[in-house]
C-alpha cells in the first residue's frame, strides 16, 4: 500500500510497489526485503469445500 520492496516466492522475484497484488499459496516458501518503508495488507483465507444438501 506504500513503499517498495522485493518478494521472493517459490524462486520467483516480484517487485513490490503500491497497486501490486500477489496471491501466495499456503506454505509457499517466501522472503521479503523492503527497499523503503513498506506497508502492505495481508489477508488470510480458509478454503471451503462445497457441500450438497
């Protein structure tokens, strides 16, 4: 949401800046390095299976 940085996700390098959206699967290897004061939003989601009923 502010600042810049670099996210390494599953051996891919992603440049972070305002407006960038990244989907990260559960348990994916990752690392984050801020190049400037970095603020971002993290949202966690639980997968739900459809039920019949």
